[in-house]
């Protein structure tokens, strides 16, 4: 912008919105259900970001589209995580494959995908741990789960979604970098956009990693998972609070 344009608030705001939209509007082909059944989605993210809740909401969303869904309780390191996912499975009305507490999460993922193949299920969503003793432990475990998915079905997982908390701020960029290095995730789910957080940190993540935001969580209800709209996001981001 020229010096004269920089003095005009509306012109500057319009330019900012255009640039931001260009960064976050990353094209994606959506789910490719023509890859054969089941379509496998691996969900990753640190503890506390709303990963398990997001899985339940995503299962409901897919079910509403007429798809059959199977959940895999791959966070075997926390009994509470398996129990929470089971609650969501019951709420949404979808089957779940669980292992023993402390068991091998890669084996749970493998069994769930094989079960999905046998049942002719459309989609298998695999939960994973968000914290082990060290970051190296966690990333090694996630790589092992990913490898197990491909052993169970050629081409799986078809999607890897990183779940990020919109209230996290700059730490979300560090999380994304770490997971990207280990797993090369294909999409982002941004949770907790129901409060004061606007999720502006995804601008940096999209700019750095060229990975699209696929869904946003805007509340606690089962229907509160929406497909990401770049234009709506940008409008909300630059709306001034009263």
C-alpha cells in the first residue's frame, strides 16, 4: 500500500483480510471415500486440546452424511481416555474397539481397521495418546501406530488430523512443528473457538506448513463441529469487539 492508503483504516483492514484469506484458504479435496473401505482417519494432538470430543463430533457428522463409523481407542495409556471415547461411541451410536489399559495402541489400530474391513464400515477413526514420558516416546509411538495402520490396510491412514486448541497461542506452532516432523499430518482441527479465542495462531501454521484447517469446534454439543470456512474465519478474526 502507498503511504496515503496506509493512512486509511478501511483500506488497511481490507488488505489485511485479503492477505490473511490467501494464507488460510488452502485447497483440499475433502474425504476421498473412493479409496476403498474403510477410510481411516488418525487423530493426533497433545492432551487437553479436545481430541476425544472432536472424534465423537466427527463421528456424528459422518453418520449424519450416511456413513458407518467405527472408533478405535488408541490412547491405551489413559483409562480415562478410553472410557471417554466409549461414552462418545454410545452417545453417537457407533461401535468401538478397545484394548487393555497399558496395551499396545498400534495393535488396537490394526485390529480396528481389520474389523472395519470385515464389517464393511465406511470410516475408522483412530484416537491416539497425547503425552508419554518424553516427546520422543510420543512421536515414536505415533509413527508405530501409523505404520500399523498401513499394515492393516494398504494406503491407510488416509488422513491424519492434528487437533489444536484455539486458546493455546504461539505454543500451537511448536506443537504443529513437532507433529509435522513425525507424521506429516494432512489437516488441522481447531477447537475451543466458542470463547474469546479467535484462533489467529493458525495463520502462522498455515503459512509455514501449507496444511488446511478442515474443521472448527465451536462448543460442547455434539453438533458443534463445523467445516472450516476461510472467509467466515477471516471476517470473525478482524471483527472489532464492542
